[in-house]
């Protein structure tokens, strides 16, 4: 399958190019660095409670 990606351009990008592109894009998630992971906390989720219910056919359709 052929893509529209310019792989030569992609391969030529430096880390600096990527960091600048991320900074310039307001929709991009920040690049996570070692300091971010040092501040991270492991949080265990509360157990879930299983429930079930029935819906009438007229409600589903």
C-alpha cells in the first residue's frame, strides 16, 4: 500500500525539529521527559461493581 507520507523528509527530522514542531502545534500533547516521570504517581483504580438491567424492546428501537 502506498502512503502519502514523505519518508525521506521524515527520516531527515532531528530531535530538535520534532520538539519545535510540538511546541508550535497547540493540539499536540507535550513531550514527556524524565522530570515528568519522576513526578508521576501510581494510582490504583477502585474496584468496579458489576450491574445489569433489562430494557424493553420499544426503548432500544
